[in-house]
C-alpha cells in the first residue's frame, strides 16, 4: 500500500480523534476522558499485537526501541490530557485542533532539523512559515 494513502488514512483517524475529544470534553472530566481514550487505544494495540503473534510474525524489541516508544507514549498521553483540558474550556474545534496539530507539525519539523539534522527545501520552509502565520491568526481571533 502506498505511503501517501496510509498517511491520509492516518490523518482521517487523527481528525476523528480530535473531533471526538472535542465532543466528549463537554460531557466528561478531562482526566476521565483521557484515561478512557488511552485504555481503548491500549486495547486496540494489544489486539493487533496478539493477532501478529498468532500469525507467527516475529516482534523485534530492543531497549532503545522500547525506551523511545515509552517516550512517545508519555507525549501522546500528556497531549490527550491537555487536549481534553483545552476543549473543556470552550475552545472551538475549528480553532483548537489546527493550533494543536499545526503546532505539533511545526515543532516536530524543528526537532527534525535540530536533532536529526534533516534539511528543508525552500517550499517546505515556506510551508512551515504558513503554519506559524496560521497559528497566529487562529489564536488572535479567540
């Protein structure tokens, strides 16, 4: 399967994640919502892991890989909690989600540049500038 299709499918899943957090934040305490979300995500991941094991697929583990996965889990767990808190304060989905996701994209790109020594073309750099401008415009109006 082509990576672009998978990336767009991932974007659809992330959009539903943000949209349903916005809807849930009006009806549940942020801590409870975040824990329920994380339990469902862990159950889904566990089912995938069991399915792969039943198929006999080897599951490579390394200390570094596990450590980095734990760090990613901490990041997403905190992001989920904070997203619930943001939306429980009445921020519209049409503002909060682009600021959160755009900010995430921008900061990830900056980490890629600084830590991984990646490079950007001029059009890619202009895209990041557009994200900064977009965040500023969205935040200004609310």
